[in-house]
C-alpha cells in the first residue's frame, strides 16, 4: 500500500478552479495535491481538425492552469488514453487517491471503472464526487423507489429536495485550502501538437474558460425576469448562452442555482426565474434518464417506436443532405441549420423545429439528426441531445405526442415574425417583406437563388401520422 498521502485531481468536464467538488475535497484532506487533465484520444478520435470544442477546452485549460499557479498549484496536461495515463501518472507521482467529479455518460462510466480497477490493483483509490448536477443518479425517485420518467413530477421532487436541503447548492470552497497544492509548473501542448487547428472562437461569439462563463452569466442576469417569453425568439439574445459552459464545467451549477434562488427570494427574478430554473432541471432530468436507461443511446426510450420504418435509400440521403446544408426551402429550418454549421450554436426553439422537420416532415430516423448535432454543436451533451431528439421524435420519455407536428411556416411566423433571424442567415431573402419571407415560394418572381420546398408539409404530416399509427396499432 502506498504510504504517501498525496492526491491527484483529474479534471474532465469541470474546467474551473472554484466551487469544484473534487478539488475541494482533495485539498481539504491535506495534500499535497496535484492536478491533471488528459486530452483523451478515444474521445478526440474522429473529430475534425477545426473542432471548436477542442479549441474551447484548450483555451479554458490555459486559464485554469494560470489560476492554479496563482494558488501555487499547477496543471499537468497529457495526451493519450486516460485509462492508461491516469494510473501511470498516479504511480509516477506516488499518490494514494485520485479525485474526480462524476460523469454519467455510459462511456465515461466504463472508462472510470477501468481506471478505478487499475488503481485498486496498485493499492490506490478513485474517489468520485457529484459536481455537474445538483441531484444525481438515484437521488430523485418516485415514492415507489423508481426513476421518474415524466418531467413535472421529477421537477417537483427535485425542487422539494432542494427546499428541504439548501445545502445542496452551498459553495465548495477551494481557496482556503490552497496551501495543500503541490508546487510545480505544467506545460500545455499546442493545438497543433494535439493534431488540431487554431480556431477563432471570438468570431462565433464564444469566450472560453471561467472568464467566459462568468461574463455570460452576468450578461444574462438582467434578462432573467423576461426570460420566459424572450427565450422563444431566435433573433433576440434572450437565452443565457451558458449551455457550453455547463457542458465543460467552466461555471458551477451550484452557483447558478444558488444565485437564481437568492434573486427569487428577494423578488428580483420575475416569472423568468422559475422558467430558467426549470430548464436547469430539464438538464438533470435527461442526465438521470441516461443513467437509469443507458439503452437510449442507441434505441428509443419507448421500444415500440423502434419499429417505425424510416425513409431510407438515395432519396432519403438527398433529403438529409438538404437538411444538413440548409437548403430545404423552408427558411426558418434553413437559417437554423446555417447558424449551426457556421457557429456551432443553435437556438433552443430552433432545435425543436429542425428536429421535428427532419423526423416528421422528411421521415428520417432521429438518430441521424442526433449524430449530426453531436458533430456540430459546441455545447453537445449526450443526455440533453438524446433527450431532445427523442422528445421531438415522440420516442422518448415525456415526449411530444406523435400527432403534434411543428408546422415550419407557422413556427416561423410566430417566432420570427419580421424575418430578422431568417434574413441574417439567408440574405437572398432580404427583399421579401414580413409576410413573404416565411413562404418564399409564394412570392412568385421575387426569389431566384433559393430552393423550393423539398416536401409539402401537409402531405408529409399525413404520411407521418400513418407511419406512427402503424406501430401504435
């Protein structure tokens, strides 16, 4: 058994030096405490060289390393398979315990189990803490002890637990224990050394790291009260823009929830405060669904929907390509897809509209759309992406009923009435007025470089109802 009392904090999707569960507990134990991050090759393999997420992580690590050095710590950065690197690093540093924050994705759970097993063989421990959510795994269950698969009961139970124990969002301080850091200096490999290209994140409106997360939250707080209404309009910057920071842990979920509850207690959150808090709960709802039902990664939550016969073949591939490239002939769908392709971001209302269009207008398997979003979204998170797509496809828990199908024209008229968002990404429609821009095929002679609709919505809707009726019996 190792006689050392030293520890290693393994950063993953928690790239900050404040209110950090694993770091707090490791430092509190007395140290010395080393810190490390691994550019994990099984995760990086297959990503494009210009992947914005890798650039975001890299820039966030530079800020994290500088912050740790201010507290007399340092960040060790390695590149390879974490299943081998972390046990080897633990042996090299002669640490007794590796501290991590939990990750609930099935692949991450398998990775952590493999690392824990290797560490145990060497007489070392892996200790995991809750950090990316307020309530995890089996902390929210029905009275019968079963996972809750409908959102409203889950939200009510979640809020009840938090009201009974506000300490769930109490800060986990790091600075008071900074003397426990092991001194040293780390080096951060360049993106080129990692096999990736430099990316101008500022060009797509992204500020990485703890600084970026804090700035986004501060910018959002004055918009919290009207959030319930403003969040639906893609031409308005009415959302928090925090999903990317939540994904990589450059903000603390405890701090976010704690702040909005404090504002609500002082009457400063308006109606939007409760709506935004519910969005954070949705994120945790999907996390626990993935944890309890990992089969959803490949299959429908409701198995009956795996019997649906989706469109396949060359024509389906052509329609899928048109959807991916923003040339379906439906302006709101196309503008949304162009926003995704160019910036890595898509407004939440538009995620629902585009997903519904792929599944219920084009009749294409939701898994194809989910995979495309996984490749393109800066804030891609398996649980939320899977949950959102299965919601749109009516195959998930507490999903949109199959007979409720978004009309891409009326959605456009309602949430981008003057076409401001559409015209920002489709300037060839700039000459159309507020009535014409939603259905340019009706503006005869005014549009020459925009495609006609790839499907007729009413016809596609009828086909979708037939498709679902077959499996519903």
